[in-house]
C-alpha cells in the first residue's frame, strides 16, 4: 500500500530580515489588513497610510538602534530541529507515512496561504503549528481562517491545527527547567529581593465603546497561563524569586488593553523595594521585535541594580523534542481520521452498488 504523505507547517508572524522600507511596506500592510482591522474599522485607503507610517517609524527606530529581527531565522532553525527529530523518531505511525516539514509566515514570504496552496495537491494532509502558546483571533485565528479559505469543507479531513499548547504540563516543566538553567547564579545567594516578569502579548479587554471585543482575544487563557506558570515557578525547589508578575506588551489602538503591563510590573517591584528583576518572554516561542527589542529596552531602562533578560525558548532542545512529539501525535490522529473517512466512503460505495 502506498504511504500517505503529510506536510507539517511551522508558522509564525514573521518579521523582515533585511531592514529596508521596501521590505517593511508589504509586511506592515498585511498586519493592518489581517490584525488591526479585526479591532478597528479601517477604510481601505487608510490601510496604506497607516501601514506606511508604521513602516517608516519602525525603520527609523530600528535603524537608529541597530536592531535586526531574528524571528524568521529562529523559526527556520526550529523547523530544521523538528524535521531532524521527526526523521529520527521511532514512533510507529512514522513507518506508515512520509512527512515533510516547512516554515511559513503570516506577514513575510513564504506566506502561509501560498505554502498551503502549493502543498494541497501533493500531500494527503497537513499539520499546521502556530508558534504562539495562547490562542486568539490574532495568532492561531489567522491560521484557522487561512486553512478554511484553502481547504473549505475538507479542512476537518485534511488538516490538524496544533492548539491549547499553553495548557500542556510538559511545556510548563520545560519552561521552568529552561528558566532556572538560564538564571544568573551569581545573584542567587545575595541578600537582594529578586522579581521575575513573565512577558506575553497583551490582549484587548474592551473596544473603544467600552464593550467586550467581538473577536476572541484569549484574555482568560492569558490569565490562566500566567497563574499556572507562576504557581509552578514559586513551588519549584530551585526557585530564587520572591514574586512573579505578568508583563503584557500591548498595542495602543482599538480600546482598553490588559492592565498588567511590563511597566506596571516594574513600578510595583520598585515600590516594593526589589533590587533585582529577571525578564522571561514565556508568551512567545521565538524572540522577535516585541521581546528582544521593545521589552528588553524597557528592562534596560528600569531602575533596578541588577537585571537579566532571558531569551525565548528558541533553540532549547527539550522544547523542540516536546513540540515534535506533539506534532507526531497530530499526524497519528489525522491518519486515523482519514482512515475512518475512507472506510465510511467505501461502505457507502458498497451499499450503493448493492442497491443497483
């Protein structure tokens, strides 16, 4: 029997690798079309004006501070790690199927919709892996919409989308292991108060009219994820922190965003007499302009005598191993679902033939 072919698509937002206005313009326009328009009604003409203004602002700011995004390079590295792990895995399902892994992006090429369109005819199914732990209309919701646009009524038969990663206790364990490996031990035994800020993308709480957003923002999930991680960190025997606070990176348009910002966390730690603050962006699987540039700059400007930025999980081997295992689980489920569909179709075919 011919083996089924499955594609795995590792997808994230994507940021320009080479900083030029020509590269920023199309990327920012896509962001406004896909994300901003879910929050605020933006006339078509204004999309270009808003996007081009943002592009120019980012270009000047990033150029002045010599910032270059590592997001796409990191996502490619993660894709390669997952490819190698899947190819070396001894899981039974992999003896029955062929698997290829691709990287893709929402806002820079190769775009997710182009990748899915290109592989649709060649592969029997696809596992889409949004590289953000907490779901919302602005993260995995983008992937869901693109999957629906490409696969239509066949999406449940052809596609599995990895989700609810934030609930996985294995991820929580990997995060705490990584965190305590990276903490600078030189300050552990000193008599200073040490605080931890867990950075995540903020969410819209109320729109401009003061109403709950009409789109799914992942607000409750964001809060629950933080509570789980804080409890796990504080209960860990390796813990060196006296307190853990949420630090949201918010946008400035669309209404009221989450109140637990990075700035608020710093202000509370300062008022409580903390000498040392560590920052870890747990709400992202790869460093990007919001983490290694914006959040890190806030940390550098903070008043604490000691501060440490711990990069995203990025290339941590146990993280790649965990994610590869979750992906293989979805390949197995997809294979089972398709087998069920095929048996039902064959049964209907036999029944129809018998009636004739």
